[in-house]
C-alpha cells in the first residue's frame, strides 16, 4: 500500500526533482534529457517522476518557472540599489545557477506561447528598467534596459559555451555599464557552477500535484 505523503513532503521531493532535472538538462540538453536518467539520479523508480510532473515537458516547464522566479526575485531586490546592483545580481545568478539559466533561455526547448513568455520574462526587464529609470530621468529607460539585457545575456551565453572566460565577462560588463549607462564600475564574476544552489521553500513553487495523486503517491 503506498505511503501517504503530506503536501510538505510532496513539495520537498518536487523541489529535489527540479534541482536534479536542471543539472541533467545542463549536461545533456533538451533532446537527450529523459525521465529515466532523472529517476536514476534521484534513486527512485522510473515511473516516480511521471507521477509528479506528467512527462518530460512538464518537469522542464516547472524547472523553467522555478528558475525564472528565482532570478526575478533577485533582480527585483537588487533594483532598489540601482542598475549596477541589477547587473551584478544578474551575473551572479547566471554563473552560480548556470543550470537554471541555460534552461530558462535555451532555444532548443519547445517555444511557449508568446504571451506566456512575455509574462514570465517581464519581471526581469521591469527590474532593469526600474533601476535605470531611478537614476536617469528620461523616457529611454526601457530601451536602455533591453540593450543592456541583450548584450549581457549574449556575453553570458559565450561563457556557458566555454568561448569566454569569467574575467572577460567582468571586463565586458564594465564596458557595457560605461557605454549604455555612463557608469564606471568593476564587476566581479564568480566561477561558473553547473549544480543548482539549494533553497528551502521557494515562493515560486511549481503547480501543485493533482489531489488524487498527492494523496497516494510515494517517493519510492
């Protein structure tokens, strides 16, 4: 008879699956990611991940939302301290949470509807825009934020791909801050980490497991 799990147990195990799935995605990419390898990494039966997320696309969507939520929270907090803090926070997340960062923006995954992508990514642009607008009283804050985001993202992708060093990224970020924002600033870039950082209970937890499944499923 299956062990009855509390919602807390279910959420904890879902979070664990998401962390491992993010690392596995970073290592294998979308086409080679599979639920059997995920189950093996977590030491559960092959069917257990399906009970929590339905299928491969279900868990990858949940991991993407988790990563976007974490990044948005960090940028929103940093926006209160200005554009330099937002840039540093963005760099820190991309380097320290590289597994999540790759999944958020990886072009090889199926595209979500445009409206959904805009909804998920809006907090990122909004945080950058708000930070820039606080120091530059002009109507170009959003345009500058977009330019900054796109350039910074491109440089980070080169680091993740092994084409650019962390030190080079720091220098490039300093050049971007000077060219786009008119701010002279040195940026520290932490080493690239491919294993997601652990955290207790995220505010952006994936959607709850259906009630009938939640009452009967066990982390085997």
